[in-house]
């Protein structure tokens, strides 16, 4: 592990972080997620990633864990209802360094501690499926469209009482 990633600092996001979160998420989504979506769906997705939208979701109870290298926000993981991962984004230049895994483990541990969650779900964009497979998630259905039209693959991960991960069908 590089010294840079060893100096990774993480903390829970606050409403005043919404602007920085939105900037990071929109930048990464434009590069990796939006190209696989129908045009109107991609545009609507980017609007949902606005600072206002993120702040509203925070105030409604979604928890966002943030990863920093120095003062730079390099990653974000958002969890709804302590069981559904709604966002896991790492800045493009920081990908492949284990940051997504660290953010996921922090979010998962937080949900287990807070709510005793043992089964996690998400809807993976096409480019993110390999990342989630690496983190232990398994597909629970074929790629399809969400109610908002987003092309994604439903996935899940079950956690044993000891904290060990296992595939969830």
C-alpha cells in the first residue's frame, strides 16, 4: 500500500460538505456512469447529485462517509437506511488504490454498529460491477432499468455475525 493511501483520512460527511461531494460525484459520474445511460436519465442523475440534492438526502438521514488525502476530497460512500449503498465514488486519478474498499468497509461497519445490518444491497452501474464483485457483492438479477430509468445491476452482500462477508443471493 502506498504511503499516500496510508495517510487517507476518513470522516462522516456533514451538510456543509454537500457542495464538495456533489462536485466529486458529478465529475466521476460524467466520466464513468453517464455514458452508459440514456441521455435524459444521465442528465437527471447529474441533477440529483447537486449540492442541494445531497444536502437534502443527508438531512433525511442518508450517511455519507468521506475520504481525504490532505485537504482533497477523493472519495465518498453514501448509505440509505443503513443497508443500501447509494453512492461509492472515487476520483478518477485516485482509483485503483484501495480507497473504494476502505470507504465501503467504513460504511458497512457503521451500518452494522448502528443497525445490526447483515445484508447490504446496491444497484451497480455497468462500469462498477467489477469493483463490487471484488468487494464481495454478487448480482441478484440481470442488468435492467430502475424506476428512474437508470441502467444498473442489482447486487447484494451478506455479512456473517463475525463480520466475515459471504455472497448473498
